[in-house]
C-alpha cells in the first residue's frame, strides 16, 4: 500500500517524490521508459554527458528554485550563446548588437541598429499582430525575420509562421548590447556530471519501477493518491481526440575529432536544411575529450504512440486541453503535472516551481 503512486520519473515526478518522501509519505515511482529522468535524461558516451532528449540548459530568475536545484548538483558556469547559420553566414543569437553589426555593414552603434530596425519595421508595421510572422516583423523587421526566424520556426513547428501563435517568439530576447547570452535570467548553468544524477539523488531511497506502464499495471498497484505526469489526453483514452504535440528526433553521431562546431548549439535557420540545430554535447561542460558527440535535431508531426515533446499551445489545442482538465478535476485522488500532464510549454524551473506549489498544500 502506497500513499502516492507517481507516474513518470521526470523532473516533475521526481520533485514530488523527493518532497513527499521527506514528509514521510510512502511513494512508488513508475516509468514506462527504461531509465529515470524523463526528457532531462543524460547518458555518458565517450566520457561526454549526452543530452539524449535535446539540449537542456537550466536557467531561472527565481532564487528559491535555483537554490532548490543546487541541493542536488553543482552547476558550472555555462552560458547559452547559440549561433545561427543561414546559408553561408553565421550570426550570434539572441538578436543583439553582434547580430545587427554582422547583418548590416553600416550599423556600428545601438542607435544605428535601432534606426535600421525602425526603418524596416515602419515599412511593414502591422497593427495588432495576429500570428507569429506579424509579431516577428513588428519586433525585429523583415530582414531578421527572413534570415533567422521564418525557416527555423516553420521547421520546428511544422507549419508556416502565419499559422502559429505569436507568443512563441516572445521567448527570444532582442538586445542593443553586445550580449550573446540567450537567456535573460539571473541564474544559469549545467549540472556537472549530467542531469540524470540530479534525478537519482531525488529518488534515492524511493521505490522506482522502470519499463512499467501505468495503463498495463494500474490495477496491480494499491495507492491512495496518484500523481500523473504522462499526457493528459492519453490518460482519458483520447476521448475528445488527441492533443497536438511536436515530436523531435535526434540523430546522434560520435565523431573522431575534438571540436566539431566550436559551440554547444548551432541553429540552422534555412528551411531547406532538414534539421533545426546541431548540439555538440561536450561544450556544455567544457569537455576536453579527444572525440566529440553531436546530435542533429529533427522536428516532425506527432501522432498517437510517438514520444510527445512540445505541446502546441494554440487556441484550438488549449480549448481541447481545458475539456480534458474538466474531466481531470472530477477525478478523485489524482493530480496531473509536468509538461504533458498540464499541457504547457514549461522550462525546467517552471516545472519545479509548479511541483513545489502543488506540494505546498500537502502537509
Ligand atoms: N527561434 C527562431 N530562430 C532561432 C531560434 C529560435 O526563430 O534561431 C524562435 C522559434 O520560433 C522558436 C522560438 O524562437 O520556436 C523559441 O526558441 P527556443 O530556442 O527558446 O526553443 P526551445 O529551446 O525551447 O526549443
């Protein structure tokens, strides 16, 4: 008999398990995969911690969350400074003075850059932007949009920017300083030794069953409460139809060279290049190994049975989620959490914060 059955050994599930275990509740954590840590799982290859489900860079402005995660690992001083490749040109991201001075050879100062973008924006300004394309053009003008946003975004989300919600682009900062830090957050880094170790620590002393599918085994487990971090639509057998996600696939290669691209992340913003980005994992931890491991990231349409990654939070899908949420609210002794259970585009810090908020009410 368990107090809590936690379905999913990812960051949300592990945070819940750790805190509930500390409060004295008996927990069982199950996961249908053969490993813990969900999508933050890292695996050592050639002495390099490989981010198996894509790059995860921890960043937050919330000191409480930063202190919280630092209980479980020491973080290095990695700062994400991705580079974008468009045809035979390389640009710094996010959009900043390094990007602007390279794009326009008559731009030298922040004022020059502002004037240039203003000039471009004025020509194309759209009142009340309704989609990502309009929002992006209003934000940075058509040149940056064409070279650095249009193709990348269409590849990542599988539809043109005119059919995407504008909020997606709001994640990307625009700065008039020579600052290549992708994030605006106060705290940032990569856990030394990989993310899997964090989850191992969180789950230490707690019973975990891997290769264990909730749907197949739920009747065998006696638990007073369930925390479900799988897809909410799957839980309800897709009774209102499936929610849409984006699927991401990684083609990982070990290369016999010590430095393939000189940076952890290079985005390929041209539509014709089939992958969205190449991750060179060793650079997350300033690795000096003689070989390197790279992953090409391909984004594609998700269908039921595939691994879901990004929830597609447009109006249609959010409305559908709300219908599932109504069903969820009627269920007894079960709560839903994480990116899939709550159908939200959460970063790692959000995930922990939402979990800790949920746990506050449990004495
Ligand atoms: N984006 C872009 N060009 C880039 C990088 C990002 O247009 O080179 C846009 C794109 O629309 C993407 C959004 O910014 O969906 C958010 O990107 P981010 O890198 O934050 O996504 P994540 O790392 O979560 O996949």
